[in-house]
C-alpha cells in the first residue's frame, strides 16, 4: 500500500492488482482474493461503477455486460487485516506490560498523580490511609477527678466474678462533678473542632436521662498551663435503660472548639462533667470512657 497521511484506516488492507485481456463477451474474472466492497474494477482504464459488476464471493468479479475481445480489465482487490500490535478503538485485549511515563496517564480529564505503590495499595496489596475523620478512645482509667468539684476517684467495680470488671469514675446526681484528661493529638490533626461520645452506666434501675458536657484547651510549648477551658458543649440527653450495669452510649456531640490556638505538638486538656441541671438521672452515673473524634488533613505524621 502506498504512503498514507492522516489516521490509519481501520481495518487496514493488503492490495493486489490483476490485469486481464478479455475474450469476447467474457464476464467472469477470477482474482487473487478480496473482501467484498473492497474491490475497484477498471475497463480499458475507465473506473466501473458498482452497478456494473458483482463482487461478493471473495474471489470472482462478474461484469454486468460481457467485455469485448482484447478489452483490458484491471481489478484492484483488497484483503483486510488487523495489525497484530495495534489495539482497536473499542474492546480488545493486551498482554504484557503497559508502561506509561510518570504524569502522562489521564483518566477523563483528570491527571493521575498517584504513585505505582499507592495504586497497588488501592488494589489490595496494602492499605492506603487517607486524611479524614479519626477517633481516639480515652478510658476512665486515663482520667482523674478535678481538684475542685471533682468526681469520685477511679474505682474498679466487679459486675459478676470473672466477667468484665469496670474501671469507672462516679458522678453524683445532686451536683456537677468534673473529671479531666489530656492528650497530644497526632501531627496530622487539622487543629480544628472535635466531637465526643461518652460511654457510661448506672448501677441502679432509674431511667432518668444523662447529659454530659466537655470543654478543652490547647497549650503550646512555653505557654502557661494556667489557662481556662473553652466553652462546654453538651451531648443530647440519653435515658438509662432501667437495667443495672447496662452499657449506655450517648450520641456524638456537636462541635467542640478547643480554646487557645491549637498547633502541632500541643498538649490538649479536657474537662468533662455530668450536667445535673439538664439530667434527670437520680442515681450515680459511672463514666467508662470517652471517644474523641477529630479530623486529619494528612495521611500520616511524617
């Protein structure tokens, strides 16, 4: 086939030419083979219209009218093929490696910037951690009563022998008792607001509600620790089941703004209390722990 400028036609084809000197009234000419609709026929140099011949069986070309003796019939025939090393525009299967230079892979209109290792993790080779919402569990054993208006000291309570023992902080029903704890958030924390979810129980059968409050403050290196907590944020009231020692899990709170100017490597102090003015529980409320929720803006602390 001669040179071609522009997109390569699909399917591609091999070309052959057959030249015949016709006998009187000859109509059938046998070619080297062709694909139907890929045949050109010339009679004495004149290109015949498709209506002037039939070419359907892949071998013979039949003229509608017999040629005269010594007429020159030239048949340009084609046999289609698909290039062995080319992928079709749709479908098809490729074997072996497809190597795309970094930064040259685009899906739709979005450039793919992930590394091969990251893509492999997405495919199940490992776990690709993403920035987003995280949680930290703070057990009651990591808390301590506030010096002023503090709850009871940490107590270990046995439900039944060789069943789960509880490390709890007891909060009285008659007055607001307080407990405190402190954590250093991961560097990947976005230093924004947090939320919390208390886990608690009551050793009794009263079905009154319990409302918790939490506030926090962030302290940076070389800053005074003698700093007030931020605004307390309450949970929704949750009624106790009425069954002694049932685990109760309050709904996640609204956003808690941590006082100070939170930054990487800060120590954050928190104060939690049972808001008795909003609670209806008449029994002692036992705090088992608090789950803190925070948001990261990086996949790790590197």
